[in-house]
């Protein structure tokens, strides 16, 4: 039964229903008093947040690989490099100067953007409620539509962030196309030797040597990039294991090591780049930093669970990501190419718009809400990344 409107009940009686009768009955102001189920069952309307507090932890992937606007689906990059050129040659008296020709190398990279694109059907009941003559029903249906749209946008952003961390840590990105059943695996050109393991698992507090491990990883990056690794990314569980290591505490105090717990700054002070002699005036190192992040998302398999155990973290337990500065020699060490998306302009034309896009599509009598982006994560300086496993 459709709820009577102002036109049926009259202005004054409708206002009395909304402002006096409904609050007296103890129901929520948005409930429909003509719906017997709502009167009997819902004295409070609780809408839980779409994201748990865990999911609102700021993701830092966009700091390492910021969005880069591009205007095509296939993008190309050319890299020009000059080989090392040594020292000048001598000339004998009365002889002609020797000839020298510098060596140059040009590398071209071509990649196709990945389409992160999905839509949700707007069912007929929701369409009916959106056109209801009753304001409360329209408002409630509008909230449902906005909620669905927000979820699609968050899923798109979560996928982008997941792609970033898979690239940062040298893992494959597996692209599955649900309609065709096809699968494409993207393998990054991760630098050889940049996926080491700790000499002794850090869970062994007495025998592990995390400070020595971290310095060794700094040097691995320096040997390939020409600059010491300086930023150590890990989640809270990994950080607590490092913080409680006997080696770290032993370097910092002569007192009972079980009493003292070092800070991130204390441990950073033990690494390369923490003193002017290490950094050579800032030319080959910057002050080390330990960055703790538990950012992630709840996978669909988590259902309605909202606790920490329901989270899929972008940086798993026991993994340490080491990088150089995020911008090196004037170039970001990674970026996220963000390309063009096709949206319907009218019945006969498509419009190509840059960046993530939303649209409502009408297909005969069926409506869909669509969220789409075209993106690809590029490691512009792959030698600036190292992923270490410190415990399983």
C-alpha cells in the first residue's frame, strides 16, 4: 500500500503525522508510519559506516606512485641514458689529441592501461522508490543509491592501491576477465637480488640481526641505484618484532635490554644516512625513516566481520619494503598512469573523459550505475625498490 501524501491527507494532517505522531510513537523520523513492519520492528534505524576504522587508515601508495594524467590507453616512455665517461686522456707533446665519443642508450617502454570497470544494476523496486510521491521514501531510496555508488568507487580505489603494492613488492598482478574467463599475468621487471630474506628470522629475538639486515639492504639499493635505500615500510606486527630485537636494544643502551624499547628514530639513527659521514653531504643518502602502515581493505570473503582479523593488509606481516626517496634525480620512482574512460554522451555518441568516471546507464528498462577508470602502475626506477622477508 502506498503511503498517503500531502495531496491526499491535506497539509495540516500530514504535518501532524510527521512532526507529532511519529516522534510520540518512538520511531525513527525517517520511518514510514503506514508500514506495519516498520512500526513493529524498527524503533531505531542504524546505518553502520561502509568502512571500518581499520579501512580508514590512510594508504600511502599514492605518495610512492602518484597519479599521472595520460590521454591514451597505450602509453610510451623513452629513457635516455649516458654511459659512465671516466677521466680524460693525456696527449703527448706535438701529437694530436685523442678522440673520445660518449656512449648513449635509449630505451622505449610501451604499456597498455588496465580497465578497472564494473557496474551495479539498479533494480526496479529502487527505481520505483526514487520516483515515489512520498518524500521520505524518495530520501531513503536516494541514500541506498548513494551508498551503492560509494561502494563501487571505494572498490575501484582499493584495486588501484592493491596494484601499487603488488608492483612495489615485486609480485605479479593477475588480471581476470569474468565474462570471458581469460586471465593475464603482469610481471614486473624487478631488479635481481632485490628480494632477500633476513639472515635469521626476526622472530628470534636473541639471534636475529635486524640492524645488520637493514644496512645490507640499504647497500643493495645503493649498488644498483647509486643512492642508499632510506625508507623502510612495514606493518605494526613487523615493527613490534623489530622493536623488541635484542640487537637493536643492545646497540642503544648498556642497561637491562628487557626494559628499554627503542623508537623508530632510535633505530633510524643506527642506519646508513643518519650521520653526515654516511650521507656524504646528502649526495648518496638521506636520513632513514621507518614508516609503519596497516592500511588495507576487507575482502568480500570477510562478510560482515569488522575487526582487525578481517583486514587484508597491503603490506603483509613479515614483509619490509625498502625504497629510495620517492622522488630521485627529479623523477618519481613510480607512478600510476591514469587514462581516458569512455562514457555515454547521448544515445549515439561516446565522450572520452580523463580519470575515474561515474555514470548511470539506461539499457531499455534497466538502469545500471557504472564506475570506471583506466590505470597502470609503473616502476620508473625499479632499482629503487627492495622487498625483504623477515619472518614467515
